[in-house]
C-alpha cells in the first residue's frame, strides 16, 4: 500500500471516528437536556408555592458572609456593593477584599461608604498574602473592606473567609449584581438539608444591555453587540441544560465563581481556595467532592436555577479569548490534578461519569472538532469526500447544536421568562442558529490555544476590561461621583 492510500485510509477512518464521537457527545447533551427539563419543571412547580418570606423571617435561617474579591474594579465596585446592601436577607455581612488594586477601587469604596480603618484581630485559618488594613463603614454596619497585597482571586477569597463571622459564605464577583432574593433562594438547599449541603450555586446571566440603577437591574434586554448575544445563548445552554442536569445526577463539578454559597467549615477543612489553578471555583468544588467521598459522608452540592447573578461579559474578541483561555486552562489543571478520580468507582457518579465526560468531551472535544473540519477539507482535496458522509457530519455537528441551543432558549422562555419581549426571543433563536457558524468553532480554537499554554505552563491571567453598567451609579452627594457609561 502506497503512502497516499495509507493517508486516505487514515482520513476516512478519522472521519468515522469524528462522526461517532459527535453522536455520543450530542446524545449526552440531549440526555442532560431531558434530565434538566424534568428538573426545571419540578423546580418551577415546587418554587411556585414556596414562601421566601418564611425563610426570611425564620430564626433557623443561616446567616451569610458575602465575599467580594476585587482587583482593579473601580468602574463597578460601588454599584456592586450598593446592590448587595439591598438584598432581602435577615442577617448577612458584606466583605470586599481589595486584592492589591492599582486603580481607585479602595478609594472609591472609602469615599462612597465612609470607611474608617480598624484594629481588628482575627484568626488566620487559611494562610494568605499580607493584609494591609481592615476598614469598616460608619454608615453601614454590615460592610467590611479588607485591603491586602495582591495574591489573586483565590487568595482574596481566603482572606475574606478568615475575616468572615458567619457559617456560610457566598462568593460574588465584583463586576456582578445579584438579585434581591438571590440569597434567600440559594440558601434554601442548606435549610432543607442542613447536615448534607456543602455548596449551592445560582444562575449567571448577562448584564450587558440591561439597565442598572443604583445597583439594581431595572430593565432586562439583550445586548446591542453580537458577541455578548452569542454569550447569552451560550450561558443559557450551559446553565439551564448543563448544570441543572449535572446537579440532578449529583455530580455538579462547577459552581460559578460569580455566585456560589459554601459551608465555611468544610472549605476551611480542605485548606480554602487553591492558588495553583486558574479557575479556583472549579478546583474548590472538585476538591469538596473528593474530600466528602474520602470522609464517606453523605453530601449535596447543588445548582438552583433561579437565584440570578448578573455579570458583564466581554464584548471584544481579544478579551473573550483571554477569559476562555483561562477557563479552559483551569479545567486542564484541575482535571490533570485529580486524574486519579477518572473512572474511579470510589467516587461513584463523579468518577465514573462526570470526570470522564469532562476529560474526553470538554477537554478533548475542541481537538476532535477542529481536526474533524480539517479532515473534511483534506477529504475534499484528495477527492475522497463522500457527499452523503459530509452531509451526515454537518447534520450531527450543526443541526444537533442548533437544536440544543434553541431547546435551552425555549426552556428559559417557558420556565423563567427573563427576556419579556418577543423581539428578544426571536433574536436569541437567530443567534442560537448563527453561533454554530463561526462562534463555536472560534471557541474551539481558543481552547486548543489554552492547551498549548497549559503544556508550556504559562499562567497569564490576562487583563479584563470592564465597561461598567449601563446606567451611571449614583453615589452620595457628599462624595465624589463616579460616572460610568457605555
């Protein structure tokens, strides 16, 4: 057999492998969607009758420390804290951790909330970078600001855990806004299963395009730019079909760093957030699973689909690339670090189903997808492109993708209905179709690039540009005003 025949045989063989791979992957997606659909219907039915006022007024409700790590967040930090102050929750404190910002993050906080430096003694349960000072607010007794040397987000959260006084802590990104009832909703699993629940996470939605007034989202609409709209579709799919499904299977390994609630004692037991990965949220949840299995303790890590956290997403490709590069690098770091869990029956569903899925599909999927496109092109060049096969591949790769995106959008429409207008719904459906022609492939290329950086052990965080919320944040008249607008 000549080399040409070998190459042709290899390409044909690979084509069939790709087709088979995509069929399995999309069937898993479909299965997760069906599980999510039932979970959402059950959730909506249950929540409809549930009275959050009872949780609010109950003496049994767990008090919460809300931790906000902030590094160069001068544009949104005051608005974020204002929104946190308006939460409907009986007992909570807000701790902002200024992680060595080089902009006016700390000064803006001092001005807006009349902060004064404290001499505070606290227990360092988890080692962190040096804390330069702790500030308390004269106007708001439940606000604390920690000023520390730069150590990264994980280090900032650990410093927050050290200074927090309540048994549960909630991590919230500084560029995010959580809705008034979000804490009441995310704490519910802790109220229902107090001995078992160790973590719960809520849904993250995109604030670009929404109107924000004094730290509240007052008008919901889709972003004007194309790139953030693609991300709206992507987030809906990831949260409403991915996380709900994994949570129902008791194998949720990601709780978004933008909004997650944890039992402090368990997190301290595993040494807090990890400095050595680029996605400390994912790493923490995987370690919690590992820890609880090792302790042989019955536990729950759950996703609750309605407590909403609004966050700003990149509107430029350059920034999106940095963000996705970091996310995927973090996934690789965590998966390789916990490779002993892969196919390990000791970790039950996590070991036998969740880690293999993330390893073979989330991690290796981008390679198979890009190589699949290359194989199709090579098949064409070598004149061996089987049109029927090509159409089948297209149907699997694209039509299945479109179906899943639209299914997630419709699931959102029938259950939570956050985007009220039919124009928004039509726009989402159009973008659910369009994302399969370029956007998805681009994300696959970003992920391959991050694999390369992982091999080279590069750990660049990458600067994230913040535009700020759509409406100016109004700060007290006696203090300098910080106008942020698009």
